[in-house]
C-alpha cells in the first residue's frame, strides 16, 4: 500500500485487544480515543482493557510459555525475520501511522521504521546464539555446566514517543529468548503496536505468545499483573517517577525488572571541537522527535570562548526550520504530544529567562490548531534554572558556558540521570578522558545520535537498570542456571 490514504490506513488498524490469538473487545465494552496532536482530532476509538482483560492476557501468556520455550530457536528466529521482511514491505504504512498518532515528521517516522525494524532482524539472528559453558571446577572434582533459560512470561510497558521502536526493542529479544509477553503500549499512541501485532499474527506467531492490552487505566490494569506470581519479568520504558513506582511494586514478588527511564543528556562542546560537526550533532541530538526523546540533548555545555559563535550558528539553523503537521512536505518540526507538554516547555523557558538567560529565537507556544511550540534557543542559562534539572521534552536548545574540562565534567555530572552524553572534541586523549569521567550509560563522541539495534542501550543512576539491544539485550530475558556434576572419571 505505497499510496495508502490516512483513512484507508486507519481502517486497517485493529481497534480491539489481542488476547490468546483473538481480537476481542474489552470485557466491559470500554473504549478510549486516540488523537492526532497536529489537529486535535480523534483518529480512532479502540478497546480500553480493564482488570479482567489484563488477567486474560496474562493467562494466555502463561499458557503459551512452555510450548514457545520448546519451539526451536531457529523457528523463533525465522518468525522474527519474516516480521522484519513484512515490515519493510509496509514501511509506508508504519511511518504514516506514527506520524498521524504521534506527530513526528514523516521523514523521521521512516527512520523509526528502519531503527525499530532492525531489532526484529538483529534478534532473529541472536535467537540461535544463546550458549552456555562447560568446564572443570578449580578443585578438579566435578564439571560445571552453565546454561541459559527463558525467564518466563513478561509484561512490557512502552511510552508514547517512539511507538514502534520501543515495542520491537522489547518484543524481539523476549521472543528470541523463548518468553511470551503481554504488552501495554501508551494510551496516547497505541495504534502502531496494534498494527505491529497484526503483522506478527500474519507471519505465523502462535496464539498467546504476544498479547496486547491497550487501556486508559494503566495503573489499575497493571497492578494485578505485576502482583501475579506467574509473571517473571517486567520491562518498562518511560519516566523515572513511574519506573520508581513499578520497581517498588516489583519488590513484593522480587520480580526481575528492566528499566529504561528518563534522561538529562549533556552535550559538551570543547574549544577544540570541529564546530560544523558540533552544530550538526546539536541539531540532530536536540530536535529529533521535536526534542521528545530520552536521548535528547537537554543541556548544551559549551566552552566560554566559543559559546557565542555556537549559539549564533545553531540559531541560524533553527530559524530555517519548517513547523507543521508531520505529513506535510518539508516539515522538520511537528507538534508536541499534548497541551501539558507545551506548557512544560514554556514554563522551563520562562524560568530560565527570568533567571538571566537570553532568548535568541522562539520562546512561546504557537497559537491555533494542534499543540505546537516554537523551536527555541536560549543562551547564558544560569545555575539553578529548572531547565538544567528537568527533561525538557520539547524543541528548546539551552546553552550554558563552562571554563575548563573539570568545570565541564562537574556540570555534566550534576544530575540524577545518566542515560547518554554527547562530547565534541578533536583531542583524542580528552575524548578518552571524557568516556571515563562522565557518569553515563552511552556516549556520542563527535556524533549526535547513538541509537543502534546492535548496541546496548541503557543508562546509569536514575536513568535505569539493564540494557536493550546489542549482545546484552537478549540476556534481559534469560536466566542463568548453574549445575555441578561429579568428575565423570572419578569412578
Ligand atoms: P510515562 O508517563 O512514564 O508512561 C510510560 C508508560 O507507562 C505508558 O505506557 C503509561 O501508560 C505507563 N504507565 C503510567 N503509569 C503507570 C502505572 N502506574 N502502572 C503501569 N503503567 C503505567 O512516560 P511517557 O510520558 O509515556 O514517556 C516519556 C518518558 O519516557 C520520558 O521520561 C522519557 O525519557 C522516557 N523514555 C525513556 C526511554 C529509554 O530508553 N530510556 C525511551 C523513551 C522514553 P499511559 O499511557 O496509560 O499513561
């Protein structure tokens, strides 16, 4: 469907829950509405799961667990590979759907299909590479066997900002490892997950292996699932406060968790940086997804000798942006997800300006239909400004000067988050020092984008626990078993 219209596409998106291989309405008939943030219009009404539906979804995942775990890894991998291939055929539909329900410009939505799809291919290959160890114990009296086993039924909770990639980044390694899942996408952007699970059904995924519950009552539906002793794993991507709450709930049953939480990424530009590359990296790190990314650069920490020039150049670039609905040609800044996001970005800018920052461009909401905020640059942000401590999640580039390397490190690490950092320098030794000195799970060294299915994505400090993608990603869904046997030659 290369030339599918929005109306045709939306008709093909399921509007029900997917439980045990069947599309079903919510048991109590409840529904929720999904909006286009660029127009404010309702684009689809879908089922809203209640507690009974959550229980049914978990029952299905539990029932399917043993046979899925016993399915040969090659077969599991081939299903994922077919899903990857079919997603390539449907890349136009997936991209358009994300733009309609989430607002990101279409060109970026294609980028997310490429990135999100890659987890299917990567883990289709990893499925057959789960290995163990066999060896003699140090005393020579026995043999040690270390083997890997699927954790068991998993509950996956995803955010609204990357509707496809956050789902595939969890579902693909879980299935590759031999785990069944219940997935709960965000209420703001559930359609992409529904459309993706329909694709999984088409490529032959057995009933019960993946179950989807969309809901407007996340807490009420999730609490009993998390408390159920049959659940073996919770993987969450979202904000740190919700993650903290879920960790507390998981403590009761000592549930294994993976947590991909918020960020407050520093973007450090040293005086010896290639300024063209730094500006290029800054635009990518800040304005991708209209700044609504956990990896978005939040604090631009720029050496005082080049701060003015850097600010001038990024402002020039920002003034060239075209704001509009993501489906329109040439648009590179779409809407924010809702009114609350606009109000938050605006409050952070106003607070910074009140505390002495200079507004170079933008700085206010755009009146009219949809939830748009002007792409904004502020410089001279002073210590104590809220924007240095909170995730902006909007198109606001905030610059703070530093005096030397120690100062840059101190400012960069002055946050409870530690997801990703960006560093621009042409001094190799300095770059290596920054790898060691910055408290971060990931780093872009002279690059403004780090995400890759082949890389371990994740943070330190309050940015989370565990890694997604890379060689590490599948281990989040495996448990290690150690067996000791006697020396077979000991008689
Ligand atoms: P959020 O409010 O924490 O929501 C994330 C998910 O959790 C949604 O599906 C939400 O459902 C659900 N949820 C909320 N309260 C819940 C509860 N009590 N029990 C169970 N589920 C609950 O985050 P968001 O606003 O969607 O996403 C933005 C945040 O995600 C940012 O902080 C961003 O940095 C972070 N993020 C992190 C990564 C990463 O890899 N580290 C990637 C992307 C985003 P509802 O939609 O129904 O509220």
